[in-house]
C-alpha cells in the first residue's frame, strides 16, 4: 500500500500544470481571466477586442506570473455569440485547447436576484472550465465548430432567407400604407407602373407625400426581388454543377416526393451536411424536437419540446412534416400519424406533427447515411436540377 500511494504521489507531482483561460468578449474590449487551479487566485486582464497578439502576450505573462513552464498546456473557453468561430480557429492554431460554449447552458442561481458584470461572468466561465477539464461533461453544452468551408456553404441560403424576409416586410409595409387610404396592393405586375393609376375613394390621385414614399418602397421591393432571383439562380447552378458531398446529399433528398429545393438545401447545409450523428437520438436532440418530461413524486406532466439546437431546422422540419402527409400519404410515417393523431382534436394533431417531424428527420438522416428509403415512401419520377 505504501508503494502504491508513493507512486500515485509521484505521478501527480510530475504532471504538467495547465493554464486555464476564459474570455468575456465585448465589442471594444475583451476581458481575460486565467489561473492554474481552483486554489489559485485568478489573474484578470483586459485587451483590445480582436487583438490576437495581445492575447498571446497575456498568455505568456500569465505563465510567468504563475511560474508554469513555457510549454505548459493552455485550455480556454468563450461563449458562442457575435464573434463566431474565428477566435476558436486562431487559438487552436496557436496550440490552445479551446471550447466554444452555448450561452444558454450556463448555470444561473435562481434563489436571489443575480448580479451580472463582465468580471463576474468571466470568473464564472473560468470556474466551469476547470470543472469541464476535470471530467464533468454536463457542466455546460459545447458548440460543435464547423470548418471554414462548412460555415461558408451556409452563406448562400441564409442570404436568400434574409432577402425573402426583407421582401415580405416591404410588401407588408406597402399594403399597410395603401390600406390607410382604402386601397389594396395589386397582386401581379410592376407595382411602380400600377401606382400611377391608383385612385382614392373620391377618384383623386394618391397624395404626393405618400406617393413618393410608395415609390421608394417599390424601388426597394424591385431590388430585393432581383436579389432573390439572382441568389436562386446561383443556387440552381451550384446544384447542377458542384460535385462535393453536400451537393450529393441535396440531390439525394430531392429524389423523395414532397422534398423541394428549399428544404433539401436547408436540411443539408444547416444540419446533415456537417454533423456526424451517431444515432437517431442525437438527431432528435439537436433539432430540439424531443419531449421534456417533468416528474416529481406522483406529479407527472410534459413541458413541451426542448427547443434546443437550430430553430430554423426545427421550423423547417415541422413544415415538411405537414407536406409529408400530403405528398406521402401511403408512407409508414403518414399512416402512423393518421392512426394515432388523425382523428383527434386540432391541438392533438398539432402536437402529433411535432412527433412526426422528429421521426421524419431521423428517417431522412438514415436515408442519407445508408440509402435506406423511408418505409412506404414514394420517389420523384423526375428531378429538375
């Protein structure tokens, strides 16, 4: 026993110390806190935002301050947010073992009003980082960082979604302005040309101030419509010509009846194309479509879905689930939904569609991974690229 204890003590004493570093990222200033262990008082410093050279210098000074070797391991963390993943890549390139943390997964005390400052936040991150490094894996949720190419592939469809939303806002604004004068927006044709022929209830033309505003809104609408058309043409060209794995997955999903270009592209670029799922449970958990039971003693009820992960994928999956009932009525998933929820109330059918969306996501993942067609699903006779 004496030999074993001595051996363990020698192993612990020969272990290389680790420098723990936490970031609190601000717009103009970054706050850094570092330490070598729970018993060591943290060293706190501020550096200009996005100044990697200053961060590197502070790491060197911290090692000197704590008396650790220059080659000592550095472990760092920061919260996912506006700064994205470039800092993670810069730290990893310098040999730092960094993790990006999901902000909503951080522990928060609820028994009193919580004080919040950058100093308190960075200290909290530093404490949780040491717990994470010690092996406590559920202390927080770590964000899976995409590669540069995987992140860049998202830009096209996200820009397209933004342009479509902006176009919808402009259309709704024009409709509201016209409605205030008892007018409606023409459904088809060039709005700017039709604006000249619009008349109020008494036959008078649109007031000049309102007409000038509508002209500006119409010009913005035309520009957004042109942008949407260009982005859709670019997407279609990539779908026809690109030979990478992501494009192959998009084409594979398009062979299923009820899956269009928007949904196939979104599923792959935001979900399937850059995540290595190990099971269907991981697919459901990342989509946030899993239930959250609340059971305590004799009290048991559901709190609803978890709503974790990518909210765009969750909304898209529910939308496609409704379409699946229409275009794939003979599939096993559609039959399961109809048998369990089809004859229920409106509330029950809406709850059931969430369960169907989760099952459909898992089935699509298996289809991409193994080529196994969802049971009873029909294929498109022609796929237009």
